[in-house]
C-alpha cells in the first residue's frame, strides 16, 4: 500500500527548509534539488502515489518487466513535471549512462512497431511513457532518502546518505531487440560493449582457463539473480587472480562498462571497494555459445559486486544486464551503519 508521508502544507514547509539546505553544496545537493523540484511540480494526488516512507517494503519491490508499478508514470506528469525527471536521472547517471537510459525508453516505441508487424496481440503495452518515478523518504542532505526510476528494461535505484557517496544499485538495463533487425535503425545495438568485451575476454582465455570460466554449455534463460531484493548466488568461474595481465585488463574494461553508467563519484566509490576487497577475487563465468547470435550468459562476481548479463530470449536477440552491490543494494550496510551511528550520537548527546 502506498504511504503518503507529506501533505501539501507539510511539503511546502519542507521545501522552505530544503531551499536553505541546497546552499550547503554537499555532494547530495544535486539529487535533493532535482527530486524536490519534481515533487513540487506534482499535484497532491500524484504526491500520494509518488512518495513512500523510506522503510516501505515497496522500496525492495524492483522489477524490469512490463507491468503496472508504484509511483507516477511519465504519461501522467504535466509537461513541466516530465521535464524535471531528466535532472533527477542525471544526478545519478553519467552522460553515457543517461543517454543509454533514454535510448532504452525510446526503444519501447521500436519494439512496439516490430511486435505490431508480427501481430503480437499485446503490442500496445510497449509505451515509452510507462516509466515510473518513486521517492522514498523526504529529499534531504541531512537524512537518508532514496528514489527509483523504472519501467520495462530499466530500473535505477538510488540511495542518498548524508556524508556518503550516493549508491546506485541495483541498476538494470536491457534491450529488445538487442540488434535491430530491420528498418531505419537496422543494426543498432544499445548494449553492444556489454556483449562484445565479454565474448572477447572468453576467447582470449587459453583452453584450460576457458574451461574454468565455462560453468554451463547451455545459457540460462535469464539473469539468475532475477529481481531478488538480496543476491544469494554462489561465486563461480575463473578468478581474476588466475588470469594473465591482458586478461585482467580486459575484465577491468568489462566491469568499467557497467560502472561507467553511474556518475564518476559513485563509480569511484565502487572501484575503491572492489580494489580494497581485492580485484583478483572477481570471478568471470560464462554459459552457452561463444558464437554471436546464439544464446549466451555471463557474470562477474566478487566480494562487493555482481554483474549479470543474459542474451537468450527472442532467438538470442534480447539482453538483460544488471549491476548489484552485494553490500549496499538499496543502501544496505551503509544505511544500517548510518542509523547505528546516529543512534549512538543521540544516546551520547542524551548522556
């Protein structure tokens, strides 16, 4: 059930305080300003759909299939409010990540046209206006809050903590078709590097290491972590510690394709934790064929991060890819530490 946490009067009072907070120029100011402007542009009825408590179970209810979602879709926003979604996305995504997200949204129109040509009965569900914005908590530079932007093949989940780098995870991006088969955009591949760098890495491996990386002759039907709130997948495949220098460089380049979707500061934080946990502990695993156009799957899995990629559906022309932060999805350990720290400070102050 959607929990409306602020009314119009309460929201107006908050906005007065938020304006002052924005002047502090902290790392979270951009996200606070973007979310606040978007919410301020919504009428009360839409606020009731868009805003949840930070602790609401809905925050973990992320997905990447076409479905009715919590939040407010683009199609229900006024032109002014709809224009304010992009600054929110840009606060968490790099320029290339933002461009990819927007391309995925636009891809829905193309997919609808292709399905219409094939007489798919429910082709009208492909709608670039069915991407939903949800805010959890109250945008603030001093207290935790979060937001999600989500629709078919796109789920951007962002947690903002005072004094911390923003956490952009889980982050899902997909494409159907992975390669546009015909028409003016024939040959377009939205997620080409994600596929090509991984296949090249697998082909670089000598037979013995390739055998360690290959975990199944058959590709899996989808990413194995699905939309689970918490990943419980075992580490498998070839560790980076067993790779040659060139192979490790290729693996690093592959991981960077995913980390580069988010802002530089968020990506730097992720990489610092990957290196601290030991890059050599990242494992690369492949399943399925090495031939382009045939079903394949891979993952990169280490102490702090999981990347999954799958291209099996629609005759291996339908990509799902995801970045999971194994310690900080939806805030995770960082959010718990924040609450423990502030609870400790409150007790210390009371004494």
